[in-house]
C-alpha cells in the first residue's frame, strides 16, 4: 500500500520552496515567490534559510526575466511606433 503524500501543512518549508521553484511558470511565479517569502520568514534557523537561498534567488530571477519577456512581447513592433 502506498503512503499518502503529505499535505501542505505537513511538508517541510524547504521542500515546499524547492517545489515552488521547480514548478514555477510565467503565470505563477509572482504568487510562488510571495509564498516562498512567507515560508522563509517562518524558518527557525539561519542554516535552513541559507539552504533555500538558491531557490529564492532562482524564483526572483525567473520573475524578472519573464516580466521583461512579457513586456517585449506586448510592445508594438518598431514600424508601428510613431516618429517625432
């Protein structure tokens, strides 16, 4: 018989942050980063926070890169811009 997966409340914060990082999408990254920050604030030790720092940095980088890409995709093509 398979063991049931732990619920969100039962999981270690570091594991949840790692999963947020691995499963982030352009649509979810802002929400994922906010959740990861909440989890980080609740961590008891500096050692725990240091272990997840790479995932926090990765989420932040993804958010920045995807935001730039979204702005570029929604910008009008150069020919459509007005000249002064």
